[in-house]
C-alpha cells in the first residue's frame, strides 16, 4: 500500500524521536539550565519594569502547582505592605534582602540567607545592593500579591536565617557525605517526603551528587560549577542562578571553581549522596 502523506509524517516523527533517544547523554528526565540562558519576564507583568524581574526554573507560578523561580530586584526596591495567598520560601543568591513586618527594622540578609513568608501575613520586601537576586519556591500556586487588609493567620510563623547563623553539618541523616570538606544545612521539610537543604562544596571540588528519588531539583546559590552531562565529556558552566533537575535516579557529575566554595540548594524526595 502506498504511504499517505499523513503516514509519512508519522514515520518521520518516530524516526526523529528514536534518533534523539540514541544521542549519548540525552535523558528526557534530566534538565539543566545555565544562568545565562534563563528567560526573564516580570513578577507582575501589569507593572512592567516597575515590577521585579521573574523567571520560572520549574513549574508555573500562575497555576495551581508547585514552582521554583528566580526573582531579581533593583537597588532601593521596597514593596508596599502586602500579603500573599500562599506561603513561600526565599534564598538570597546575590545582594542584600530584607523581608519582615512593615514596622520591623531592616535586617539585610546576604548570599546564602534563607527566609519563609507565611500566607496571609502582612510584610514588606526590600533590596539594598546594586544587584539583588533570590530563588523563591512555593508548594502550591498561583503566586498572588494581595492588599494588607486581606491579611489572615494560617498558623505558620516566619523564619529569617542570616547566612552567618546557618548551621553546617559534616555528617547528616539528610545526605550521605563521602567527600572531604562537604557540609550540609537543613532548611525545611520532612525527610520522609520532600525536604530542602543547602550543600556546601569546597574550593576545587570534583565529584558527584547522586539522587535516588523521583524528585531532585538543585539551584546554584553561590560560586559556580562545571556540570558534565551523562555519558559525554561536554561540560556546562553553571553560575549562580543555574538549575539542575532529574526525575529518576541520576549521577550528577560536577566540578567546583578553584577560587571559592560553591553552595547549592537541593530540593529532593529522598536521601542523596555527595562523593568525590
């Protein structure tokens, strides 16, 4: 039987898919985004350039789903008092950030600091440096800004952890650490489900981060990594704000910069390991 135009297109599509799956290092479950390739928009598109910049790394902040995004602020930015419909977590990547009650004195949090903002609680957010960048994460959406008059108490309380007050552990129930100089700091969650940590890698680290569960998401918070794709020798430079994801067991081969330590935020559904 002579192939129809539709059959030819179907066969071509199947061949193209097969070729992609045979490319060494191509894994449909893996996702790597270098900071330089992030596509930016606005946190509040209606306000244009008066709004902080925003870019979803995973999920969709406009929908009812968990999401991780980058948000950047100009120097001197300070929001009016407001609330959010959902709770969020923030980690400072660059600059100095403040997030607290409207009448609270400014406590500027530098790179590596962490905070939580409960849904319904009145607060302001401010930025103090020339360049200010954070990673913001929600477990449900959409991410909305609402007026202070709609405030409510959802039972949660805010957390502000300055980078200098972070507690770093060499050995932990959260992570199997088999590499010298690596440490971890617990941030949130239950280790029996999904939880978040910071992982600190020493200068010049060469090794791998092995994930075992169905959810592994990592964001470079400080420093940089050279990431080697599976089964290839191709390296991708991942500076602060870059993103790695896998949804099956995976071995992420990384090499840290010689000039400084590297800090990576990891959100995962199971215990992971760091080896050299």
